C-alpha cells in the first residue's frame, strides 16, 4: 500500500477538520508521557481546547507547555488475503501538530475560542453564559510544525 508524506497545507487542514477528537501529548516534570483524548477547535493555525481548571493535564501544562497533537481519519481496514495477518493493513490520513500551550484568560478571547471550538461540532451560532465562560479554562496551541501522512490514499 502506498504511503505518502503530506505537506500541502489545505490537505493537512482538511484532515484536522474531519476529526472529532485529537490526542494531546504532554510530558510531565519527571519526563513521563501523558496523552489524553480531547475535543478541539481549529482556526488560523491555532488548536483550541477547553477544560476544567484543575487536574493532572493542567498541572503538567502549567510546567511544560510543549505538546504534540495527533489527528487521524479515514480509517479503512484492508487485507489482501484474509487468512494472512501480514497482508492486513489500515488505510488512514493523519496529522501531527507541534507547539506550545498558551492559556487564554481574556473574557472576549475565551468566548471567541468557545465559538471556534463549537464550530467543530455544530453549525449553530451559540451564545454563552458569563459564569460558564469564566469558569471554564481555555488553552490554545499555535501550530509551529505540521506533519502529515497518508497510507493507501
Ligand atoms: C472523546 C473524548 C473527548 C474528550 N474531550 C475533552 C475535552 O474537550 N476537554 C477535557 O478537559 N477533557 C476531555 N476529555 C477527557 C480527557 O481525556 C481527560 O479525561 C480529562 O481532561 C481529565 O484529564 P486530567 O489530566 O485532568 O485527569 P484527572 O482528573 O486529573 O485524573 C488523572 C488520572 O486519571 C487518568 N485519566 C485521566 N483522563 C483519562 C482518560 N480519558 N482515560 C483514562 N484515564 C484517564 C490519568 O491516567 C490519571 O491517573 C475527553 C475524553 C474523551 C474520551
């Protein structure tokens, strides 16, 4: 099956836009990896996240802002001979994004981030309730580098 490394930005962005979730990889103080499935929004080279104010990921991200985020879509299991394990493979398209986390504190920017976030899931023009916006923690990642790969496409 043919593997392609992808670098055409609209193609990379179209992979991100097809994903419902991503996996956010962090590294804690003692060098241990920590990866979480997360919902997200994407606009203009930023990936947006929302979260509770506390928890292990926030403890890590406050100390180490460096992250890698993976996205994958178009999963399609194929085989040449069903009885031969080595002839099985999965077609896919995937992207890795690298960057640093920035916490978003400004109220208007948080609301805008939530709009971008919700656009990934619903084509509705939501309005947000002030206490909820204040309560939620928003962070975003400015993408410094995007790598893409497709197998079988
Ligand atoms: C499809 C999907 C979408 C999600 N979207 C979001 C989102 O948009 N925002 C958000 O904040 N969270 C989201 N979550 C939950 C997220 O994966 C974390 O569970 C959550 O953010 C809490 O992380 P924490 O580090 O604060 O965990 P804590 O509450 O501090 O707990 C840490 C402990 O729980 C374990 N743990 C934490 N999360 C998970 C998990 N998902 N699976 C198994 N073990 C776990 C850790 O290994 C650690 O031992 C999503 C989960 C899924 C499956």
